[in-house]
C-alpha cells in the first residue's frame, strides 16, 4: 500500500494490478489498471462510487419510516439520487498492500440523511491480481431506518485507442419496467435489448460479463438479486449491483436495526484475452 500526498489516494497492488482508492472523494475507486490498461473512466464523478443509504433515484426525494415521512434534497430532476456518501470524505481505518477499510458517518453535519449511522467499505485485491472483492455495511447508531447499498462503477467502453467496444452479457429473469421518470413502475417485464438504463432481477445472484474483444474479460458478481445496467453514454458503461431496485426505500425497504445491519458484497474477476 502506498499513499500520494498530492491526491490523497491509497494505492493497492497485486501482480500486474494497481487499484487506487480515494477516501477524500467518497471512498471511490478512482483507478483500476490491469497490465497497464485502465478499466475505469477517470474524473471525480466517475471511477466506482458507493451508493448508500439508497441506490438510484428515490421518488421526489421522499421516503417513510413507519409513520414518519422524510424529505431528502432532490438532485436529479424531481428526485434524490445515489445516496449521501459519494461526495463526502471517508475515514481510512486500515490499509495494507492489498486491502483498505474505510468508514463514513451518516446523519448530522453536511449529511442530509435523517438518521445516525455508519457506512463501511472493505476493498480487497486478490493475491494474484486477478480480481477484487468489495464489501459494504450500513449500520445504525440509534434508531432503525430503511436503507439500500450498492456500487456504481463506470467501466470504459474502450480500453485502448485501437480497442473494440465492450460487450455486456447477462441473463436476467426479469426487467423492472421503467417509466418516463426513470423509476420502476412496479411491473416486471421480460428483459429487452439495450441501450439500457434499467434494473434487472437475477434471483440466483448477479452475474454480468463485460468483454473487451482481444483485450480483457471482466465478470461482476454478487449474491444480491438486483443490478442496474447503464450503457447510454459513449464513454463508459455501468454495471451496478445493489441491495434493491431504484426507489427501493419506498418499494422494497430493508430495515437496518442495531441487531441487523445491511451487508452486501460484490466481486470483480478478470482475465486477459
């Protein structure tokens, strides 16, 4: 593990893989280089960031906890999007050559979340540099509350100037029908062709393969049954494992209590072609 005082990044290394984690920029993964190839889109909005304590859009920024209704700041048209921790500094708890543990508090100060809690992220590189595992936890430091957690990686569409566009391959049992407001309507439909900004259901766990022909294959996997796939931009594509669908604080609430935190993990594995 190394740090760079000029950018506050924590660099993890294994074999020919180098991963940069930015505690100062929402705990995001800002760079993932495999054999010299950068896989993630660069920039403070990109890389791979944590979505918590909700994922995607929450309708009109409102959700309820029992009989109490809360209003979140809206930042995506009329909706609130991607949680509160992606633009806040995280605290680095520990790090070594291949792993880093970070935490970010919820509630109070500049955080718009109405409950006291904490989000943790553990980043672990495989010893042989062939993959990584990300683990998120959401816990309460007081009252129970509904929550979601997940990741929003921006994978580059092409890895080199002469490289071919990435292909995205997966098999889903259903697709959440998307309304004009980009939120699920509550109906499940057969999976359709892209381009996508859509949530898919995989009851046996998420498994999505990204293939850059003649260069690299990467598989995103998770035990969660929910994934959002987004490929409507020319620069990058997103494969987002998450603990519930968009607007899930209202439609699929997962209550975080003192005895039951929310935990979710994902693995990325790759091989050169």
